[in-house]
């Protein structure tokens, strides 16, 4: 969508695949006056995605159904981020919303992988196409940022530096592709809970703001090997996530013992990412982590991958 009319919707509707995000670098600054924390992050979209499908209902309203991860637990009304996104696009276009949205979720919920933000980005794009809304990139980005800090990146995909509260993006031309084993756990961590713990630990002098993203950005641009990347992964929220859910420490330790090059908490957790040397290593590593137990589910993923608006 670059300022032209979005392609017309096929009669059966519009389907959009939206990848999860990870943060190979997540620097967290102090809380700002508006309550958000300043971020200096590097995002990477990975090959684990939700699919958002929009079809016309034939009468005004927004209806949401969900299958897969979180079905039966997640709200299907106005609290769902996809609902908010559909409402926002309709408001922007000055039309009555008329849509059935189906979310086929593969991205674990409240796992630090931005599943809700991915659905919001997918709903923005799917509804714009379904309703033939003419919207430029800048305007779409503005609506996305109003929905959540990770939503603009979920629209774009690939790799990018995020500043501000994560919504100000600078694309990174990554040359390589990296292979991850994504291990989810039985617990969830709400992002605000994790920020609160970061603040509490900082008051005790634990942790500092890792603002400099240059080393990892250079590694992305150079197509660095996984060994190099392993040494550059940073997450200022990791100590807080482990403090909230101490069982993460043994999951991380176990993956390292099984040969992962690095163990890295994804965003605010509790999902743990293990970096593998290559695809073959990731398959073997995933099998060993599964056999060891301690994870709710174990997935293979690679990144960066293109986003829905690429
Ligand atoms: P982030 O890393 O973006 O802060 P997360 O990946 O940790 O978020 P999400 O899966 O986005 O977590 O879900 C966080 C909360 O958002 C959920 O517990 C749920 O209450 C709410 N939510 C609203 N809409 C959705 C949606 N479509 N999918 C998932 N969660 C949603």
C-alpha cells in the first residue's frame, strides 16, 4: 500500500499472514513522562505467523472468531486488538464497519512474540483491502502506532531498528537468515508486569540501558554467522522475566546444555529463543529440547522474513 487504492478484495475475502517478531537486541531505558519506557531495539520478523481473514458480514458490525493459540481464552469483542484495528480503519475511511474477522493463531499468546500486535496489523491491512480504503504508508503507520508499540513493525516485517517506544522504525537490510528454536512455557507474562519488574530491579541497582544497537545492526548487514550473532544478543528485560518466572532459568540452561549457541528471552518473555548454527542444527536442537521437557511447545523458525505489507 503506497498511497494507491488497495487491490480489490476477492469475493471470498482477504487473507493476510503476519509474522511474529523477536528482538535480538532489546534495550530498555527509563520510564518516560507518558508512562512508556524508552526503547532501543532491533526487531526481526520470524517464520511463525498468524493468519487474519476478513470477509463481509453483509450487515454493520465487527465479528471475531479465533482458532489455534488462545482460542476460547482471548476476547472476541472490543478488547481484541484486531477489533480495535478494524474499527480504526472504518473510522479513518468514514464508513460503517462490516466484517467477519477470523484469526488463525499460531503465535503463542502473551509470550513476548507480539501475537496481538500481529493480528492488529493483519486486520488493518485486510480491512483496508476488503473495504477498498485508499490509505498511504505514513497514515497506516500512524494508525498502527496508535494501536500498540509493536504494531508498526508487524506491518513491515523484515528487520528494523525501533526507537521511541519501539514504534519509530529504521529498516535494516539484513543479509543473512538465522535459525531459532522457539520454546514456549506454561506461564504467561503480561508486558506491563515485566516493565514493572525491570523498574524494581533498577531501583536495586540491577540492570542498565543497552542503548547501542550498532554492533548487532552491523552483524545483520554483514550477514554474520550465528556464532557472531550469539555473542551480540541483548535483552534488558531478561533478568526481570527470569525473576518473575524462575523456571525460565532452567529452560535456558537446558537448551544451552543441548548445544544451543545462545538462549535469549523473547521480549518480555516467557518464550525462550535458542539460536542454532543452521537449519539442520535447529531440527536436532528442537528434538533434544522437546525430549528434555520443561517447554509447553517447541517450534522451528527462521528470520528475517517479509511482513504482510512488504
Ligand atoms: P507484546 O510482546 O507485543 O507486548 P505479547 O506477545 O507478550 O505482547 P500478545 O500475544 O500480544 O502478547 O498478548 C497480550 C495480551 O493482549 C493477551 O493476553 C490478550 O489479553 C490481549 N489481546 C488482545 N487481542 C489479542 C489478539 N488478537 N491476540 C493475542 N492477544 C490479544
